[in-house]
C-alpha cells in the first residue's frame, strides 16, 4: 500500500473503536519506516496476536512487533506506569524497542486516575463510560495549562516546582469535593516521577520535528486510537473520549503540516460500543449475545463486555464524510458466519421523518429507529479463506454492499485475529 502512496498513511476507525485497527497496523507496519501514535492514552487498547500470544498494547504503537521506528506525539498522553509494564513485556519477549516520545506529551498522574473514578461514580447513570484511567482529567489539565509534560522529566527542579504548585490543589479537590483519600504524598509523587525519568530518558526527544523532516521522504504510518464516533466534538458527545480522533486532528496532534494523506478506514462488519450512549442498532437479545460470543467482544482496556448490534451505515457514511477514506478495511467478517440473515441499517426513522445521515444533535440520534435491509447470510466458516474469490457469494455481496455505499476501494477483509487471517484485495 505504501508503495502506491508516497504520503503518510493513517488508520482510523469508523465506529466506536475496537474495529481491529491494531491487527491492521501490525500487518501494514512491515511496509513502513515509522509508526506513530498521535492521540488518546491507555484508555485505548489494541490487541495483537504475536507468535500465538495475545498482546495488549495501550501506549506503544502497534508497529512494535515489526520492529519499526516508533513515535508518540504530542496529541497522545500516557501513564508512565503503563508504559513501563509494556516495556517490560517487550524486554521479556526480547522484542527491541526503538521509541521516541515527544517532549510535549502529557503524563497521566495518579491524581487524574483518582478523579476519573470519583467523578464517574458521582455522575451515576449519566457517567460518560470512562475506563477510569485518568485520560479525560489529563487532557483537562493539558488544555488548562496545568499539566506535567514529558519535558519536565528532564528538569527535576522544574518538575518539583510544578508538583508543589499542583499537588495541594488536586489533593484538596479529591478529599474535600469528592471525599476520596489521597494516600500518597507530594514527595512520593515526585520521587516516582524521577524513577520513571531515569528509565524513560533515552526515549525522549523532538518527535514532531523528526516527523516533519521525514514526511514525503520516509514511509510513515499513523495509528488512530479510538475512532470517529468517539471524537470529542463530532462523536456522540458526551459519550466520547476527551480528545479529537478525526483524521484532520492528526496534523496538530503530530505537529506536521497539513498534507495529502492516505486514509485507511476500518469498519467492523457489525457494530459494538463500550459504555453508555445511544446505539440504535444494538441487539439486546440472543443475536446480540451471539455477536458478543463469536466476536469475543470484551474490551481490551477495561475487560467490560462490549454492547453489540448490526452495522449502522449512516454512521459509516458520516465517518467517511468527516475523514474521507482512501481505502477500506472490513474486519471481523468471520463473526457473521453464524447468521441466516444479516440486517444492515441503511437509514433511520426519527418521528415521522426518514433520514439517512447521522444527526448533528446527540439527543436526535438517541431517538433514531433503524431501518434495515436484510442480507442473506453465508453460514460457512470463512476464517481460513485468504482470497476474495474463495469467499461465499453472500459474503462477497455483504462487503461489496458496504463498499458501494461509500464508493471507496476495499483493500482488506479481516477474517480472524491473526495477522495472516486477512484477504488483501
Ligand atoms: P482496536 O482498538 O481497533 O485495535 O481493536 P481491539 O484490538 O481493541 O479489538 C479488536 C479485537 O478483535 C481484538 O481482540 C482482535 O484480536 C480481534 N480481531 C481483529 N480482527 C479480527 C477479525 O477479523 N476476526 C476476529 N474474529 N477477531 C478479530
């Protein structure tokens, strides 16, 4: 793919995440020089099968198993504790790590995690469905200029001053507003960060400048964490993440100039989402349970069961109109092999109106009743199929229907979790 396009490639999810982007990045990375992570934190998780073992990455870009140069850019945030666990995992498996973390990346602090848990508990039924790892609060501090950045790890005195200014306020908010006891002291927090700085020092640098110098010269692959419908502005707000996830956010998040991109839109063959929020095609019935069971729909980060339903084409069209896909990957097609009939939502009924676009108002989306067409199932195991020709006619019709409704070339069909369980068109 990269040989066709001398421009950065970006992999973006068309739904609410968990489309199987990690597997695709792992597959694609072999043709690239640099693989970058530019958004989200360890609220995102990619599952990759490496030598038969399931590996969950929350921070390190999925290109690591192809031993590529990896960058984490300023739009992302990370929890040093989680990064350390991933580094240890790689060391244990003797997988070399060539990682560069931008100076400007923000750190998730222990108080962010406490605030996340406490605030979700307070919101009760109106909780955003956060995985409580502190990402939203980290972004809040970043935007309010009260964050700790990776650069601070290199300057202990500045780090100390910053913590001295921030910690008493965070502690007071946690204890006096949320009623949560803070069990660590300011000194302990500082010392833990100094401990991390010693390990992470060698990975820190100006990733943004390096990327800018290499756009158009080296083959760069960016993996989008989360997905379109979780975008903090254009997704199903407030049931979203705290940062932008759209392709257009790449430029500011990676610190590169706007330039033509190759955009691989990843569409799961049905729909899932974790946590709260409207989901018109959700199947709270046996069919939903079957999708959950065959698709092993358990979130990589939280271990929560994903809500499951049929494909929702209006959101896919919306994702395409926001991101302008250059090519498509349809994943988890194998999961649909058990159904006689596969409904696909093509438009919505809202009161007396029929609409085929995702509505701009989240409350309207909650009122949408799906209008389905019914595709014939193929009822055959397709997990060993490796060429388009070998697919049953009904499976071909299903993927072609998705492709034709967007008029975008279909490049990958994923029929299993392993790297090679992929049909390349
Ligand atoms: P990501 O966040 O988009 O990278 O997706 P996740 O890794 O969180 O979730 C996707 C899950 O589906 C993982 O457990 C993958 O191993 C698995 N997976 C990916 N592609 C396929 C596929 O085509 N078929 C099946 N059955 N599983 C897949």
